[in-house]
């Protein structure tokens, strides 16, 4: 798959990637290197991996990172319940069973990392929000990303049959190690431009009115420049346009009171809801026709 084909496949999967992101993602696949994507929450990091899997016709294996993530949750653990049942069966029927049989693949529970490594077909491995895991887990992850293998002491080293395409995401809540960064290609994902976000909404909601999409996205773009506790991401934009469309708006209304209930899609903290009364919302609405010619969104083809 060429770079242009990858970008087009992502587009068909509903993900509008700019040239820089498409190039980096294509290189990660060609070089069989993990891709580390950083950026604010809501800019589309997680959906990138899902779209990539869909574009390539591959399974998506997802590891959601969190504080305290350990080997048994990320890679593998033994099925102790099944082992115990086997031992009890052996007590009644002692012939034929060896202790080593209890530590065969039949008793191994594959978690996302081992599942991706041992997959019979190529897959996309998403390691989501790696910055939420601790440094000890990062150290274990280095073996997986360096050699695409996992060592299970009772079985030996499991090597990848097919090298998975690995996408790591980070919201930047803590600094990642240099060792991890060295093993990855890197891309910082910004909030989309006005034109690109309009294209994203149109691709996701082709039945929404063009005027509504353009004006609503411009509203969100201006909202992001405000002093917010939680900046709305692309997912919030999609939710809001979907809500406006369901309310049968053909364009953004002039009356801020008409939008009051729908702002729950965009403003997700008490502080943000409190500071954006009708007067503040009216100011953002009145600026909706200030879209510059250079930022004019492309018409759908």
C-alpha cells in the first residue's frame, strides 16, 4: 500500500489524515516501527488506530493503560482455575499427566500484548494512553517493541508470527522515557484546522446540512480559543453537530437560548458551563460568518 493509498483508505474509513500524519503512519508500517502519537485529549489519537485497522482490513487489539497496569493484565496470565481443575482430575486419574502439562499454551490466558504478538494474521496493536502506566511497565514494553517478542518463563520466548502495527497514544500527563521514544516514530497531533474539521464532520455525517456543519465547526474552533477547563475535541464537535441535526436545525440559530441545552455536548465541567452564559454564547454566534477565504472548507466530492 502506497502512502497515497493509505491516506485514501483512511478517508474511506472515516478518518481525515493530513499529509504529515499519513506520511509518518506509512513510514511506521514500512519500517515496522511503532508510532507514538501525542496530543491533547479528543484530537483523534485513538480513532486513528481504529481507522488504520479498518483501512487495512485487520483486527484491532487494544490495551488500555492505567495506573498499576501489570504483566497479568497486559501480556498473559495462567488460568489458575483450569489448572486447579486439572490437578483435581489428576488426583482421581493419575495416569498420563505431567507437571509440565499445567504450563502449556492450553492453560495460558492471552492478554492484548501476547494476543497481538501471537496472532495468526497481521493486526494493529493500540497501546492507549501509555502515559497513564508507570515506568516499570514501560521497561517491560521495551522488549515487545524492540524485538516483537514476549518471554514466558514456563514456555520460553514467543516470537511474533506477523509483526503488528503498533500505535501508542499519550496525552502528555507525564514524560515518557527516552528508551521508549527511541523505538518509535513520532507525531504530535494538533486540533484540526477549520477546513479539516469540517471535512471530518462531513465524512461522518454526510446528511447534515452544509451550512450547519460549517457554522457549528467554526463556533467550536472559536470556543477552543477560550479559557476552558476542558477543551472540546473532535468527538465533542461530532456529538454537537449530531445533536443540532437531530433537533432539525438547518443552520446555527441566532438565539443563544436555543443552543443552551445542546452545549452539554461541548462543555464538560461545571466551571465551563457556568462561565458560558447566553451573553458569551451570543458573542461566539455573532462571529460565525468570519470564516476566512483561505480556511474555506472543500466541498464534498
